C-alpha cells in the first residue's frame, strides 16, 4: 500500500474514530475535541438580559465556607454548574481556573455541583484546581437553570445576567477579561 496524503488522512480519521469507541479513551477524546471547538462566550444583548430574582439561596461550601448567595449581592458574580463526570465541564475547567486565579479577589466565584465528596476531592487534587465548590441547600433562584451542564452565568453588580452560556466555553479570553474589568468599574 502506497502512503499518499489521502491514505494518511483516512488512516488518521479511522484511528480517531476508533478512539471514540474504546471506553478508556472516549472521555479523553470528547474533552480534547470540546476544547478545540470551545470559543469565548457571547454577551447577552442589553435589552434581553434577565435579572436575578432573589439572592436568598443557601449554599453548602464543599472546600470553602458555606454561604448565603445574598452575600454576593451588589458584586460581580461568576456562577458555574458543573460535574466531574461531564466531558464538556472538564474541558472548560482549565480556563475557569485561570480566570479564578486572576479574579478571585474581585469577583465572587460559585461553582455548583451535585457530585459526591470522594469524586470531587479526587478530581480537584488530580487536576490541581482550587476554586470554591458549593452544593445548593435550597431552591435555585430564578432565572438560574442548573441543567443542562455546564451552564455558566456572569452577573453584574445590579443583578443583570451579562453572559449565559450553556455548554463548554473558553472563559480565559481577552473578551471575557475585558467584560469582567468593565463590570468591576461600573
């Protein structure tokens, strides 16, 4: 068999396809492809922005202090629904961790999950993530929807949802950072 560009590209395609059918590599391939096709999230048009209906929301801190969401009222908030078993969630976590590293003293980060502690602790340790994880202890306020995941909200100081992204995104972009910087000075 003579190897030309067409044969090589067909062989690569077959290998990638096979990797999706092997259980031990399927998740890795999903994460890899999701990262490739994740882009910076879009802003919600000003006239279409929903507003947080209530800040009364009890949150249990898994690796941090428990809190009532009301303590975040009047601040810029990034709220992310995620799970350790979700490939799109895992794909966007490095960019969220980088954003958290740079803005943790200026923005309230709330990472919500329903995962059990053993899986969470292992995931966080293996990935060297240190963002604050919470579980909801009361009803999610409107307009937050916790499924499907990942789902992320960027909320301004007045409670307006500036970004609402369902699915994986690249959060560590100039666009997101510029938006955060603008919201922080408002």
